[in-house]
C-alpha cells in the first residue's frame, strides 16, 4: 500500500519568507510525527499528533514553527520568517497509534529538503 | 535525558565482509531500541527493534542486533555485506518510562561498501 508521502520534495526559499511543508500519513494511522534532520545533527523530534491534537510540541525550536493536522490525516508544518539555520530535511512519520507505545512502528516519509538562502 | 551515541561517523567495508555498527545509549530504565536505515533520497526504514526478551534480535535484509545491558549497547551486525547495504544507519532509543512515542536518534553512521 501507499506509504507516507511528503511535499514538496525540495524547497528553496529566501530568508524571511514563510514556507509550508505537507505530510500525508499512511491511511488509518492516527499518530503523526515531525522530525528535523540537520547536517551533522541527526534527527530531532519536533512535534507529535494523536488525531488532530498535538499533546507534545516540546521539540519545536521557536515560535516561528507551527504545525496542524486536519481530519486526522494530512499535516502541515509551517515555518514563518525562515532563517538560514532552518535549512534541513524535514521528515514526517506515522504510526497506527501510541496506545501500544513503541510496539507501533513509525513509518517515515522521504522528507522535504528545505534550503533557505 | 536519554541519549544515543554512534561512535563511528563513517565506516568503509568491502563487499562480502562482516559489519558491526556500534550504538551506545544512556537511559535509566529498560529502553526500547531501534535501528533504521536511510538510503540516499529515501525516508528511514526500520531494520529491527528490541523491547524485551531475547537479547539477540533478527531484522530485515539479514541484519541482527544484540542488546547488552551491562555495556548499554545495541550493536548492529551483518555477516556478509552487499553493495546495496551502502546507506546511513541510525540507532534510536524510545523512552519506556515517559512519552511512549518520542524517539531519540544517534547522529548516524554512513556505510560505504567497496566492490
């Protein structure tokens, strides 16, 4: 079946502009996660959704970052007034639920590569 | 706070040789441990995971990993590497005592396979 998809695959923007990154999770997956992969930094957790709610936003690096999820499906990560340090690959993952905790595998999308000039 | 260390940034092996990628974690309770692989331009794919029980875990693509509590390690192994194994490998730990969804990743080990 279809996996997690993300769009766009690549995004180049100018410093100060806003960007929106989209994630389409696997159908039926109620949990959705955003991670950021920066050069030399590995993957950092950003935010987690259970349904449309985000009980944990602790990983968002600043108030310029926000995310929403609608209909328990698609999620959008928005970065306002982008800075050069926002350049990274933004990965989305989904899983069936978190009631089973880590018993539920997180399936990752291919990521959006963001470059801020 | 939990942390994951992958001491080797880059490893090069010859095709057919054995492979061991190291992973050490710092966590007080019983960890949930994972290995993911990322091929160029691809998302992360789960290779294997350890929750409890047998400390030697078998995964996909012929990989295995062994959990050693005394060494706080979860090293990934493969007896004979194929050229298609060239990729970046990430070890991750989940917090069993708190949030049961947040993964903490190591910085990755890039594997190059020589013909």
